């Protein structure tokens, strides 16, 4: 064991009300919006397939050229009330928006930089309008903040000299100032989603990240931060040098999920963040360049995350003019239609302590004791197998859409049962509610 003084300090999993709400929310919307949305992955007529928020690097654009995009950020179609309505209809309970991505452009009027919304043709505090619109429809608001800041002259990838050290001290002070500013100006904020913390400079700032977490949580009691914020004093990230999770939940699942039978993730809070295309967080004009996930693929990811004690954060990349692209509107609509019928299997649910079967995923609501089985794969057998511990018995199974009717159950061994539906004609994932009782 290593001595770790600047690791995790508040005991996990957190059971306070704020964290319980975060956990019960389960489904969130990620929003990546910044200057990168204006070119949308295309520069001087050439399409760059890499993530559009990295276009500045992909197309080797001079910082001054990139930064001048600020004068085109007039966002005539920006309509936060409509964004919030789309999110509400999709069924998300929280939203996480990029207040500042790696490019350094701030969506709020920061007193610590001129590279912000105030110096765009839009001028107004779009973040305040956003927070108000989402809060008004009952969606919790979180802020993404990139520590990595390509615009700031004091950013350093590593600390190799006294000059680096002095510069990065200024950058850390700037970072602290901006974060205190964010949690003070927008006290509604529930959590901070840190990114851009992979460079050596930050790995060498473990004590600072520890003290920053404490400072921000003192300023905003109940604040929730992701593990990506943190390094310990030995440079270990997410988990300290003894493998103890830092922050309040694990945020390493970016565009990937755990193995569906992975039991280790059940021991902690975690969140998977996911793009609709293969790898575009910011708006890209051409979605034909990669696979675009269907609503069904995304619904399966949401259910899998819930079944393994995780949250699912689905990303939207608004256009440079502030509009939401048609493909994202369609995804939101179709997921929303499914959630309207089946969200009881998601909100407030977590893992069921049952052996996973091929037809899909179990989720469990400990408040009502119900087990939900969400079916994605129709068995050729035409029956759904359930395996319970010998100590329990399957008392009832019913479709979430017809809870008064019981489906036929056949016990085929001390632990195994078949649920036999009268017909299998589902074209969409559907939910069966199980009542399982302890024989004792
Ligand atoms: C790499 C990288 C960044 N991390 C994701 C959450 C996006 O913000 C992407 O730009």
C-alpha cells in the first residue's frame, strides 16, 4: 500500500440526497456546444472525419484563426426552451453541458477571460438561459468543464522548467477562479463533469485537484464531481494509487460500456457517456462518414447501464446556429416514445441480483421490490428463461403494459422457470415485471 494523502476523502458510495437523486436519474443528456459547431468538421472545403471538436488540430488551424470564429457565434436559432422540451420528451432527468471545452471558449460571461459569450454577436449569458430553461422542466443541470485550455497561454502539457511551473500555477488559479465563478453564478448546478485532465501537468497537480474538490464542495454543498477531475499526489487518475475511487462516481466509460456480465462495476456509481455517431461530440456536418447508432442501440445501452448500477449520458451536438439537427430530434423522439411506456424499469432502478439471461437485462427497484426484465432478443424457443436462487420463487410475471394479466409461468427445476408469452410479435424492446418472493 502507498501513502496517499490527496486521494478520496468523502467515503463512497455517497448516500446523501443529492447523490441518491443523481443515481435515481439514470438517464442524462450530454451537450457539446462551442465554436467547433460553426465549421462542423469541414475546413476550407475539406471534410475531417475525426471528432469535430478537435478540428482545430485535425486541420492544423492557427489559434488566431480558430479564435476568430467567436465573431460568427451569433446563434440565431438558439432556443433553450425548445432544447429543454426535446430533452424532457426524450425522458432524461439530467443534462450536462460544456461550459468550456478544450478550445477555451466560455459559454458564460466569465470575468477571467474575454474569450467568452460576451464577445460574440450574441453577447447574452446563454448559460443562464439554458440553466433556467432546463430547471423549469425539472431536469437537473450539470456543467462539463475542460481543465485543458488550448486558448490560455499558461496551459502546459508537462512541467519541465521553472517557467512551466510558474505558468501552470497561473493556469490553476485561473481554473479555480472560473469554477468558483460557475458554482456561484449558477447555484442550481448539481454537478461538475471535468475533462481534459490526462496531461502530465495535471497528473502532477494531485494535491491541487484534491483541494479544488474540497473548495467547490464547500461552496456548493451536495455538489457531485466525476472521477476524471482527480489525480492523487502520485499522479494516479480516477482511482488513487491504492485503487480507491476518487470523486463521487467513475467516469471512465467514454463511448464504451462494461461487459454485460461484469460484476465489479456493480460495487460503485459510474456513468457511461455516449455519442450517437461513432465519434462526434461536437456538431459534424457530415454524419455519413461513420455508423450512426439507432434509437434501439441506444435504448439497449441505457438499459444495460441501469442493470449494472450505471448512468447513461447520451450526447447531442447542437449546430453552429443553435438549432438541433433533425437526426438528433428523431433519436430523442423515438427514445422518448419508448421511455413513456417503460421508464419504470429505468428511473430509480439498479441491478437485480439475478443471473443474466440472453433475452436481455434485469433491473430492480428496491423501493417497490419489483424486478423488470427488458427483452431485446427473442428466443427461438419462444419462452423466456429465468433462474432464481433456490430460496426464492417466481410468483407472477406480467407485461408492463398489462400488469393485471399474468403471463404463463412454468417451473422446470428448483431454480429455473420459463415465462411463456401467448405470442412473440414485439418489434421493440418490451418489459415484463416479475414478482419474486422469498420462500422463507
Ligand atoms: C477526447 C475527448 C473528449 N472527451 C469527451 C467527453 C469529449 O468532450 C471529447 O472531446
